[in-house]
C-alpha cells in the first residue's frame, strides 16, 4: 500500500532510506534545513557535494547519508518565488518528482521531504503544499520501490498546511 504522511519534526533525525535536502544551486550548503543537514551529516557531505559542480533548479543529486540515520541524501534546489510567473509551480513539482525518481533508482522504500522553497525562498505555503502532495501522490501510483513518503514539517504552521492537503 502506498502512503503519504505528515509529521512535525527535524528531518536530520528521521530514520528513512533517503531524506531530501532543500538545497541551493551551488549544493555547497546554506541556511535553514540545508545548514542543519550539513551540520548533522558532517564535513564528508561537503566533499561529496563539491563533485557535482552545482545543480540546476528543479533537478536533484544523490549522496550518502554520512552521519545521518538516513542512507541517502537527495539534494534539490527548489525555485525562489518571484511572484508565480517564472515557472515556479512547475519547478517545484520537478524538485519533488526528480527527487523521488532518484530514490526509486536507488531502491529506497522510505523517503522524507522538508517543505521545499517555503522558507527563505518564499514560495506561498498553501500553494507549495498542494503541489508537493499532488506530485508525490501521482509518483507513488507507478513507483516500484518507494512506498512511504513523509513530509517533515519544522513548525505548526507548515504542519497544518500539509495536513490539510492529505485530508
Ligand atoms: P528554502 O530555501 O527552500 O525555502 P529553507 O531551509 O529556508 O529552504 O526552508 C524550508 C523549510 O524547511 C522551512 O519550512 C523551514 O522551517 C524548514 N526547516 C528548517 N530546518 C529544518 C529541519 N531541521 N528539518 C525540517 N525542516 C526544516
């Protein structure tokens, strides 16, 4: 049975096959969830990310999990919100879809996402939650390996927005 669930918590502590990092296009670390993941995974993650020489918005790259409980970290730069007329919706859907495709290629069964783009990148939360859940639900219909996707929300407001989309 395929399933999407929403929890409140810190994604660096979640015990799943792959966690997704809301990275920036340099993949060299930053603030927010990206900084937390780099701190928790340790300096070997930085070295692994250096080899990619960046990543375009909406695409994804995979590394090991290093000091995290997760086996893999999937790094995807979500779109910066520029008002909604710069392809933001499609780019956000691409981030979710391409991250799940990498998880599937690596035979991951359980995947956890943070709320991509809704922090510093200022994507409107309800709109992002709708795109995230729709893209994940659609992907799960044809996935062979991925069967449990968890949205890990850092605050009550974010948690409520994603909860609303799964009910
Ligand atoms: P972006 O640049 O894609 O907007 P941010 O890191 O600024 O990314 O924010 C994305 C979301 O991740 C926000 O809801 C933020 O509160 C949340 N966040 C920050 N730290 C963590 C963490 N350790 N675990 C899960 N979510 C987190």
